[in-house]
C-alpha cells in the first residue's frame, strides 16, 4: 500500500526556493517536514554545527567520574566490559583508549556470542575477579544485570554501569548508573547508542574526544538508533573523520573501498566486518583493531575481519537456502524454522533476509548443546517480543523488542511453540497480515531528477531509523530491462519520458525480470542518490518496486473488490462495478494462462495492468488465485473451479 505525502503549500515552497535557491521538489520536502523558517532549515541541514551536550547532563555522570578517578589514583584495576556487536565493540574501544590515555590500569573483556551470550554474567565476574579487577565498567550493557552486579559486590568489586537500553523501574545496585534511557534527565539524550554514551564519559573525564567521533558515528548507524537531532550531529561530524582513523582505514583498505561516499559505508562496509568478528568467533579482534598503534597488526587484523566477513556471507547464504527449503506455505503469517548446525551468530541476519522476501515474522532456531537458540525479526504489525511473552512458560531465556527478539527453548518445545505462534497469528490476523504502507515523498517528473536535486538530498542524510531515505514515484516508459550481477540477482533498466531519461537499478529483484520486461509505461518507486562516473556527477535511481499506472478511481474500485472478496463482505454496488473494464471469459482465461507461469513461481505484484487485475478478480472469488500484501498468488486447488460461479462474472464477462 502506498501513501503519498501531499501536504504542501505553493507559497511557502516558493519562499524557501527564493531564499535558499533550492529546487522545487527539495523545497517541498522541507515544507512537509515543518522546516519553513531559515533557522530551522539551517539547523536541520547542517547538524554538524551543533555542539555535543554537556556530558554531566547524564544522570550519575559525576559519581561515575569520581569513582573512575579514584581508581586511577589508587592504581586499581579497571575492566571495561562490553558486547560483541558493533556498538559494544566501539564503546569498549573508546573507553579502553580513554582510560589508557589517563594512565589507568585498564583491561577489557567481551562476552562470547556462543557462550553466556549478551550481558554481564557470573562466569565473567569470576574471571575479572581472578584477574584482580576492582572496578567493572560496563558499556552497552549492565542496566538489567541486577543479580550479577550484586554478585560482583559480594566479591569486593564495584560496578559502574554505562548503557543505553531500556531502564527498569529499579536500577541495579551499582556505584553509578549512567544510562541514556533514564527518565530523570534530558530526554534529548534518550536515543544515544552505547558508544555515544561512552564517548560522553570520556569527555567528562577530560579526554579530547575528536578521535572517537568516527567510532561513535559507526556505532550510531550500526545500532539503528533514531537518526534525529543529536545522533545526526554525531554521524555528520564523525563521517568525514572515518578515513583518518587508523583502524577503520585499515578495514576499508582490506575491503577495497577507496572512497567514502556517505553513511552507507558505515552501515554496509564497516559494521558488517566489525560484527563478523563476534559472529564468526572472537569479537576482541575488532576491539584490538580499533586500539592497536602497530600498522602491521592493524593490517593483519583488518585482513582477518575481511576473511571472517566473507565466511559469514557464505554461512548466511547456506543457512538461507536451507531455511527457504523448509518453507511450504506461499504466504505464511509467521515462519518458525530450525537447523542443526546453523551458526547462532548469523541466524538473525538470515531471519531479516527471509522477512524481506516473505513479509512476515521469522524466528530461526539452531541446536546448541541440546537446546535451541533462536533469533527473530518481525514486521511492524507484529510485536514479536509481546508474542514470545505470551508463551514464556516454553522459553528458557528470551529478550528483545517489537521488531527483533531472541529466545532459547528446550528442543522438545519447538513444535509446541511453532504451533502456538502460528495459532496466535491466525487469531490476530484471520485474513492475513496487513499490507505494509509505503510513504511516497513526491511524484517527480524525469526532468526534475537532476544532479542538483540529488546533491540537495544528501543534506538530509544520514538516513536510517527515524529518518528514512525518501521514496519517490516517477512515471515513464520502461525499456532495456536486463539482469545484473554475477548471479543475475539485480535488475537494470532505462526509464524515459520525452527527451529525458535515467538509468535505474533494483537490487535483489533479478527474479522479477519477466514482470519488468513486459511492462512499458510504469510508475517506478525509487530512492535517488548522487554518484559519479569518471569524475562527472551522476544521478543514481534505485528502484524498490514498479507498477502499471492505473487511474486512481479505478484503483480504488479494484482495491474495494479485493477487500470485499478476502473478507467475505458484500461487493461494491452495481453502479460502481459497471465502471470496471469488461473482460470476456476467453480473455480472462488467456490472461491467466499467460500469467500462470509467473504465478506458479511466486508473487505477481503491482506491475499488472488495469485489465489484468480486473481479470483476476473472479478468479480470486472462486479461489484459483489469492491476494496478500499487494501480490497475487496461484492457489493449489484439488477440485475443478467454475468461473461462472463468481458474482463478478456477469458484471465483467458480458460479450
């Protein structure tokens, strides 16, 4: 489902254009975001000019600084206890380096994804105690470690918590608790990631934090925190410094990246390689890469992480293929699958990949020491954490939030949990999951897609959680459709209108070649980026979907018919139905035969003409095809179906 963002005012837009010299579509975007006066526009488009907050605005920061300085003066051993993901690795590196610069007696420790898992645990407390640690400084964790902090206290160790995850009503009994989500402090700090909190602690300790900005920017992008206000400032200030950080530069070199074109280098190049260290083995390698001053060691570690990322991708592909082979339903409401040797560090990524294709919650389990360890991802309509909470009696451990959660269960509980979750979704959504809504920023003429406009769009970055890259609708004639990539998994095409044309690319849609190749006039839903070819600025149009243009009134009638049929409701009135195009029975059968091969191989999405969609309505009525999430699917039917039994037959099939 597509919703167009149409709230605009021509007079205000023209005023913005006059004062700033922006293009029409960009000025309209600012107006729709409520950015109409000069100060608000400048502040949003140039967040790098904003100062970082006073670190002492975080509750308990003064107590934290006092305890750490006391430990430094006394020579007490401090252990920075982090996490194995990019945010935890980055936070660990920031505070380890900051404390070293203050001549602290400091070490660091990360949990293993394959051992105790996320967070502080008693085994780690014992290891730190045996190492002579007197102060445990948690980063990116600790806010929920009540029992473990109490255990550390019983051994004579103090714990200082720095975290950003959700605070419970009762804080742990630590020496100090610095947490971005605390309610008793400035609410503008609540969206910071763990590494940003660590960076502010370094500032509070009097350490110059310029060199930590690129690491904090990386963690901010990787941890999917809202990219608004302060987080925009961190990323915009940190991104230009990424190539100057020795460890990050070594990782870019190992990946063969020579140019930093935007924040995507953080999300899609650096973060996966930092994460690969913990997903495929020991995450401390990533911390060492960010800390080491030895160039030879940096190159070795960067090369190792690059190799681990290649291995991770291969493992991800294997698990994905094995998981897909288990899926028998063409349009499931939820998928709960298991494997015997699926890497638990990778199954969360695979769950995301399956979700993108299947548009339903996915929970993957792998067998570990007689138990099943699972990781899941969900769609906006389904609160996965709440769903798991319903069946907490079946779960040995679980945690997470609405869109991502994990759980550990006994192997014997798998089928019970799978059925329970399936029954839950069937009860909550008896007619299938609701179609996800996509907001279209604007409808653009091809003549408006210029390097100047693409350059303006870069000032809205960074894009991510809370600040999605705008999606545009562009109409034109589609031609020169071809598959791209070594395995043909991507599509490329030309979109033209009059004297204007652009090249478009669609990643991961190679299997849609047949659909695209048969479309001529099309709406393309795409994002727009600024690239370059041989040093010349060039616009990159990345298509997510295409559809055949249909009159809005006709689209509404077809949509109303689909809704009525799926929910067993009365069809629209006869006067409305008479507006549908007439499609003789022979033509319906011909259209269906032409499309049947594609129906048999998956979804027919929105690239169907008005007549083709109308022709499928009586077939939807009699159960030959099915409609879910904007797509038609072929149904497996046992008995012969008669098209004459459809209520729409006498309306549509008049000769």
